[in-house]
């Protein structure tokens, strides 16, 4: 979590740095300074103790860098030649990832291409540093929100009944909670759209669905798929909050434009674990395939070993789907039997039932 008080302090602006020194700070121990231009602060740095401080991607004169290192500071310089800010302090917005031009030249697409092309130690280090800072920004974002997760298939197309169900679920859950998804297309986009439309009436939902149905999928054109999504955002400005946690590991699938905050990671395993961890109000599982089944049992493992005060609800939507098509329910129910999690796992037929179960315990 980003800290502004206490023994560990994140200092992300030059104004905050100057203010703290003006208030009499004599030691930077525990300070984590990120992407600050300190080239004009040499005299200030020499006047304070720096042992135990951390400079992440900061600009320093060569003399000042040598000085703070010699006096016990740790300096991580900016990694050159990469398309991302390894020390960013906030989550992404859809506009930031998609950029102003076509998708092929967007920050999101360029970062994916770079991640597939570059395998050097510098590139690996940059990716690790980036994911660490996303962790910190995400912890801050979720700290004052109650999140419920929704998992489901990326192959759900706009205009389908499954997509409309996802939007309805997102709207219903967002009445009392903040929805979080894997941040991609399909069911994930639908739920984030529901969060974006929180508080809007059925007519607004139907209009948005009608607009989106003109471009059902991100294939063959991500640009066209994104363009109509941003048109929906313009038609219905000031949407509600929701979270997307996608990954460049699946970079051929774009992040959806309806999550208000996007925690995009390079490492998928880290992203999967974080997504489950932040959803303390439970997770709803819509129909999906391999990835969704993996998430069901990853979540089940957490609940299986949790004490009774830490179990989070699990709600599977689609009785026939989860008992016949992919029979995850019988195994999940067998795992839960006799455990504290037993009364927290549910199988329902409709998104309304799922939302009612989650919000009843919110």
C-alpha cells in the first residue's frame, strides 16, 4: 500500500519532497522516492541522512548519485529503451492504454510487442519492477473499496444473451460493491460495462448493448472493437468505478475499455493470485472454459485452507453448465463438505440469484 505516514513513506512528487524537508525532516530513512527529478536538489540531499532510503527511477546528478549510494541509500536507475514506466505510481486508465491513435500504435500494443521481443536481463528486471509498482498502486486503490470478483469466458460476444447477463450482473453487484474482473474482453468486458453503468436505468443498458453489438468481437479488428466501446463511454459519461486486472501474457487479447482502473501485469501467475486476493466479498463464476475452471479451483484452494472468518463466497452460475458441460460443481461441493467453506459455495441458474447471494452478505 502507498504510504504517506509512518516509518515507510512513498514520495511521488517533488512538491511532497520539498514540503517534508521544509517541515524539518533530517533523515530520509524509509523514504521511497519514485521518478523524481532531483538534479536541482543536491544541496538538500547532502544536508540530510539518506541511509535506508530508496531512489526508484529518480534523476540525480552523477555526483549526487555517488554521494547517496556511499551514504547508504539504494538507487534503482530508470531502465533505458523500454515503453513503460517501471516506477509508475497509479493504475492505468483505458485512455492511457489505448492512446489517441490506432490500436496498433497504442501503448498497450507496443508494450505487448516489446515484451514478446525483448528477453534481456534489463527487460526482465523492468517487468518485475513494473509489476511491483502495480502491486503498490493496486493496494492503495482497493484499500477503501469492497470488491467482488466475476470470472467468465473471454469468448462471449457482444449482442449475445451471455453478454447481456454479464452486464446485468455487473450493474446489480455495483449497487453495493465494486466489481473486479480479469480485465479482458467477453464476459469480463460485460461485467465491467455493468459497473460502468451502475445507477443507470434499463434503457441506458439496452442502448449501450445495441451500440456494442455492431462490433461483436475484438477479432478481426481491435481498433473497431475499441472505438465503439469509447463511443459508449462518450454517450454515457462519468461511469461508475470497476477494476480490471489483465496481463500482457495474453496480450493478443486487449484490455476492455470499461474498467475505470486497470492493473495490468506482465506475469500472469502473479496477476491471477492478486485477482483472487483482492476480492474479499466473494467471486461469481460465469460460464467459461479452461481459465475459468482454473480460477474456480484456485479460489477453492484458498477457501479450503482458510479459517472460518476468512472464507469468501463462491457462486457458480449455470446449473447445467457446471454439472454437465464442465462438471466443476460436484468436485467443488465434495471439497467443501464438512469444511467451513461448505455454506459459502453456491450453484444458481441466474445472475439475479448470484447477485442476491453476494449482496446479502455484503
